[in-house]
């Protein structure tokens, strides 16, 4: 059962970030987010935060 929970957790939260401007979810490598190489698809800004775990 723990493997299903870990797989679900990874699918929902691994490499997932939220745009601070328009709240769109984007899946990208965390290194690229920190370097500023990723832009939001909707508003074209580079400000992201990690997705909150519920």
C-alpha cells in the first residue's frame, strides 16, 4: 500500500510549481525554475512557487 501512496505523491507533487501571478500549474525541473529558464504558459512570467501539499 505504501508504494501506491508514494507513487501518487510523486505524480501530484514532484517537479510541480505554481505561477505566482496567474496560479497556473507547471511541471518543470526545479533547477530550471531556480535559474529562471521556465516561463508561464499563460502570463509569460518567471515567478513560481512549489505546490502546497495538502
